[in-house]
């Protein structure tokens, strides 16, 4: 399977980065430097070009360097069905960002997102194993939205109807008819979300278990499964909403529906949050990311770039070697940041970059 690759990267006034014109390596790009020098800012630029979002959740104003009114990032991307150029300008002061796909305004955000999707790991992703179900549901929704723009639209419809229903539930004098008027929308959209998530988990679960075992060097009693609050059918969700209305009125929110579903991660048939070691939790999250990469590649027919922020601190030396050997077999382009490049055990296809005070140079 062919890979999507960033062939050129251009940045001006992006966070603390000095003017940047970079020709990344086709396989592994190891970006090293001390903390606070700009390594993650470089990764954030790549992520933004692929997803139009900051993985830190930063607003546009924070992406622009202190002495500028706007920032520009651009890239040349190769891969089937054709090469593309991407260019984004973000502004201070609330002005809308400007997008150019092949020097033209894209027809839609969905058109842009289909050009070069990326898969990202950053230390905050450990919340997938260590935190509650919100982060895990968000992961499923993000993967599905990348693969199918109609899923993102259904998710937005569901969220809007749910918020409206919850607002009405909290009114001083609730109107039952007004509240239940949103039930068909919640049920219809919710069934689509639930079924899509179930199908996705059936794909990523075996890959996650396999990859976790390969990194750990042996099988792990791991189970990954989707646990719906209500069976993902329109009839079941509608029935649950009707049945729980009195309790919803007392609580002031809607309890039933896919917004309460869970992606269960279990080791020895018990929740990974409390019953997996820290090493197992880190391995599990990285395995989920590799599974995301494999499933996304299968769905779109191209291997997306993988962005790894400070991954070397998450695994010991032996597991690092196994992890990178696994990535080498996949054939995609990888960008990874580290404060210790000597811990990245890669024999071939490696290009090293050094970042200091925002300036990116080729390491020798």
C-alpha cells in the first residue's frame, strides 16, 4: 500500500518557529532538542495541516508568534491519487483562517480533510488508558469522522439535539412535549453513531491486542470491546428515552444514548485504568494508535503520516526497539520528537533534525 508523505513543509510566524523550509525524509524523521525549544510546535504544524486542529486545543491566536498578526503553514503532499499542496493562514483578532488546496479555496472542510489525514500520539493520549470514557469515545468519533464526513455531520446533529433536550430538562417548568420532540432525532442519529462505533471497534480490537503483544514481547490478556449504554438501534434508544424521562427530569440531563457508551480496555478481565501497570497502559495506548493507523489506511487505501510526540519516554529500551521495528514494517512516513535521540533504535530510513530556540536544522 502506498503512503501519503509530506515532501515539503513551510512555516512563517508559527508559534516560536524560525522561518522554516523543510524537506522531510520519506520514512523516519527524528526531531530532537531540549524541552521548550519548539519540537512539538513543528509536530503541531503538521497535525494542523492534516486535521485543521491543534492537538493542544489551542485557539488561532496562540498559533501566531508574538510579534506577528498572522501565521502561515504550507506543505507539498505526495501519494495517490495525486500530489497536492496545502496552505493555511491563521490570524489574531478572530479573523477567519484562510485555506488553499492546490492554490484554490477548497469546496468544503471535508474535501481538505480527505487529502492527508494524520494519526497523532502525544502524552495527553495516556488519558485513553488512565482516564474515563469521554476520551475513548472521542477517539472513536475522531477516527470515524476522518474516514467518513457523513459521520461527523451525524455526530453534530446528535450533539445539537442532545444539548437542546438537556437545556429543556433543566428549565424551571419543563415542557414534556417539547423535551420529547427531540427524542426521534436523538434516537435516529444515536443509532447511526452506535452502529458505526461498534463496527470500528470490531476492526481495531484485534489489531490493538496483536500490536500490544508484539511491543511487550508476548501475549497479554487484553480485551478491547464496545459497551453500549443502549443497544444501537433507533427503537431501543427511543424506548430508553421514554422510559427514563422522569429520571432525566430529576437529574437535569439525558442519561441514555451513545454519549454514555464505553470503549472498554481490560487486562485480566479488569479495567486497564486500575489493573494495568504504567508500562502496560502506555503500550496499550500506542497499540491503539497503530490500530488507528492500520484501519484508517485500509479504509482510505493509503498509509497516513504518523506523528509521535515524545514517544521515547513512554517505553523502555527493549519495547522501543520492538515498537519501531513494527512501524518500519508498515512503510509510512513518521515524525517523532524526543529529548534523547539515542533512544530511538532505528537502523534504516532515518533522518535526524535538531530544534533549538525554534530553529530546525538537519542533524549530522
